[in-house]
C-alpha cells in the first residue's frame, strides 16, 4: 500500500523533517509511529496523504507515485484514505452527524449510502446518542471519536490517525486504540502516531516505528 525508498522531506525554511527513510506498509498492517515532538510524525502522515511531497526519494501510496503532478489523481487517492487529524478539524456549529456527512461530500456516493455510512460509523464509535449534538459541546474524547467516525465512514483502505490518544486519560486512550485496531482487515491498514508508547500493548499485533529528528527506525516488526 505504501512503498517509500530514501524519502526526504525538507521544508523551504531548511528544516529537514524526514531523512532518507524506507518503509513498506501492507494491507492488514497496524503501524504505530512513535517519537518525540518535532521528530516528523505528522510530516510522515502528510506525505502519505499527498499534503506534502518528497523532496527526494521515491514514494508510492496505493499505487500512486508521489509527487503526482495531477491534482485529479491526488483527489482520487485521498478518497481511499481516512484521515484523523491531530487537531481534529471538526466544524463547529455543526452536529456530529453533519461532520461525518461532510467527510463524505466528494465521494460521489448516493445520498442513502452516505446516510447509512454515517449512521453506522457513529454507531461503531459509540456516539449514536450524540449524533445530533453540536461538536463544540462534546468532550475531547467524544470529538476524537467523531473525527474517527468521519474518517471510517468513507470506508477507506488506509486510515491515518495523527496522535488520536493525545489529551485522553489512559482508559479512554486505550479504548481509542482498540477502536482503531478494529478497522484492520485484509484490505485495510491503519497507521497511528502516538507519544504514548506505554499504551502500545506488547501482546497486541502491530508494528512499531520510532522517529527521531526525521530518522525512522523499526522498534518491532510485528
Ligand atoms: N510546514 C512546515 N514548514 C516548516 N517546518 C515545518 C512544517 N511542518 C513541520 N515543520 C517542522 O518539521 C519538524 C517535524 O514536525 P512534525 O509536525 O512532523 O513533528 P511531530 O513529530 O508530528 O511533532 P508532534 O509530536 O509535536 O506532533 C519540526 O521541526 C517542525 O517544526
Ligand atoms: Mg504531530
């Protein structure tokens, strides 16, 4: 699903966010990306979403070589990805349901399918009772779950969750990790960035990567 070879990402200000990394992600993988603040975790996910492009090296995401000069191909690629952003990017003044529906705006699905997907996703994350609450009135953990519902309602084959356990207590953080793990199947991979290495259960399946100043090293190959 993802093939990266010697990939570097350098920002115009000279900061090298990612340094010559190699990575392969296969369907069914659960990958935890760990590492300190500023080590390049979000930058890594941005490359996979086609928000940033490699400065050098070769990167293929879901069969699409990056960079791709063609915006329609990137748009098509993004339809297959379920992003959960570090800062959620939910729309205040709208309900949880609206936010999930808006996440499916450009997928070209029939209206009934969109509504069914949204309903199922909110049910799956345990927020059916809060479907019509305004997102700004939800707790942090509930907002995190709306963001996850919005991502999974799209039925993505690649779920990219940036720091989904941030600002949650241990119990809720573990629930979020279990929830994200539940979306893995033989067609779908999940990549999660997290500071919370102590929450990664050694018994559970999953591969662990550590980032440090843009360098990537494997901790566990699962
Ligand atoms: N758009 C940008 N322009 C310039 N530098 C950037 C940009 N985005 C990120 N950086 C820099 O790249 C490095 C990696 O940032 P990144 O956001 O990927 O870290 P992170 O591991 O996600 O950190 P955190 O755990 O705090 O979320 C940092 O030094 C950051 O300041
Ligand atoms: Mg980050």
